[in-house]
């Protein structure tokens, strides 16, 4: 059997003693370690009383009901980042940037617990992260440190807490999948240079929102539903977990598209997903795996944020299918 490559050895080789890369490697290692603790909590499920319960009456900064585990996950990540060169943390659960280290040179953005509506249903949830460089000389106002197009990311990834805890990561040189080995406690490299097939017959969308959709989205799904005899001339399959990390991992494994567009509902004009800590990291991972990510028309990584918690319509996955969706708009 060939020798296993752990996250530690992978990052050591990638960093190669370079100070900037070592800072990124240490930060990702800290997030992965926090993820193992969050996975344990998630796995304890109903035994860990109250983790799925709603906390207080106010929604979180992103506008959703905040669950106990959302908050605990954020605390775990913040604690893990303290010894790393992270200057600021942006999080779905906090209105403004959280200062971490005064001399830090990175800014980290996270969705601490993606898919939190699934917490009490024994379905995969996860943690999403995005890392950008931070230079106090350039970003004189820290509040703008994360307000840059996603093409500035130096690393991104997500952990999914499912039957296995997996880490899907990019450092700008392809996308890699690591699996947490419960016996050794290490993340082990399982797939390098992940490649999302360009073509697919599988789409993921919350179809119960169809009556709210705008015309292009409705037509796209109707054409998929028409199957072999319709304009797409093939039978489609539909899959929707309701945790983006789980739907994304399926797409990294066998292709497909994930679609959450804006619709006519109040508050859903730009869909449901957040640009900085959900769409940017997913788009970086997907592009590094030869897929595509748009807001329907525009490349996600080119979008300039205007607000830390802003939402964005999101389409990602198999390149040809993402382009097909754009042709409906
Ligand atoms: P969250 O970060 O508050 O969990 O919200 C994001 C989630 C995604 O994981 C998922 O794809 C989507 O919201 C599900 O939305 P819906 O409940 O409309 O199916
Ligand atoms: Mg989320």
C-alpha cells in the first residue's frame, strides 16, 4: 500500500518553509482541528441537549434564526484561530468583524455551521471558510478587509460532518479532498486534483420555491423535467439535501449543479446564500476543480461585495450546465 499523505505532510510540502504559506497552512490546520470538535458535537445529536434549539428571539447577522450549535461552532473556530496569524474573523453569526490578532496578516470568513436547519435530522452539516490576505497598510479600515472580490482568496474550503468528516480544500493549486481518520485523528489525503465532470444530468434546487421563481429559472427546471422528449433531450435526476456542503460534495464526486437563485419573495431577491463566506469559497473550490460558479450570469469570484452579510444568487457545478443556465438569463 502506498504511504498515506496527511494534511500535515501535505501542508508542510506545500508551504515549503515560506512564511506566507506557513501562515495559511497553520490557519487551515486550526480550522480543521476545530471541525473535528464540531463533528463530535454534531454526532452526539440529541444526547447533547439543546444544540438544535433556537437561541433567543433575534435572527443572526445573516438574518436567519440562530441555533445553539451555530453559536458553539463559531466559538470553537474563534478559539482555534487565536494562536494563528488571523487578524480578523468574519462570521455568519456576528454582525461585524471580530478582531483576533493585532499583528495578523490574514482575514478569515466562515459560515460556522452550514445547513443548520438540518441539525436535528441526522443529515450532514458543515463549516465553510475563506481566507484572504490582510495588509493594514492597504486595508486601513479593517471593515473593508473582507470586502474584496473572491479572486483575492488565497485558500478556501469546507468541512462536511457526515458519515465521514471530510475536508475539501484549495490553496489555488487544484482542489483536494481529505478524510478524517477517527482511528489516528489525522486528516488523510483521499483525492487530489478533483475534477467536476463538465456535463451532467443532475440538478439540485429547492423546487418547492418554483412558484416564486423568475421566468428564466422556471423555464430551466421545466426543460429539465421534460426529460428525453423535451428541449434538453435527456432525463434529469434531482437531488437536494438542504445543506450546501453536502450538495457540493456530491457535485465534487459525480458532477451536477447547485442552484439557489433570487426569487419574488421578500428577502429572497438575491436568494439565500451569503456572498463572502458561502459563495466565494465554494466558487474558488469549484473553479479549481474545473467547474464554474456564477450568480446566473456573472462569475462569482469577480463580484465586489458591498456588505459583509450580503446575499447572492448562486449557481455552481458542472461547467457546461452552469453555462446552459446562463443561456436562460
Ligand atoms: P445556513 O447557512 O443558515 O444553514 O443556510 C444555508 C443553507 C444551505 O446549506 C442550503 O443549501 C440552503 O440554505 C437550504 O435552503 P432551503 O431551506 O430553502 O432548502
Ligand atoms: Mg450556510
